[in-house]
C-alpha cells in the first residue's frame, strides 16, 4: 500500500489534489486536530501492482 502525506492551505487545494489522483485514491484521512496555517491529509492509494498507466500523448 502507498500512503501520501499531503500538506495544504485550503480545502480547494486538497480537492484539486484529489482530482489529479482520480481513481488512484482509495481513501482520505484528516487528523481530528488541525492547527496552524498548513493542514495535513493522508491519502491511501489503490493497489499499484495491478495499476496500468495510460498517457494520452497530449
């Protein structure tokens, strides 16, 4: 399993990261206490052994 630790300033930034990850994101966990300017999120990805990467060439 791959887990990403993401630091972000606004919810909009986190939403954009989730859009970029698309179907590769399995779950997102937000710590209960978020203090300071930067917030954290932990994103678990799907099983990457079976993942297939397709680029559109554009």
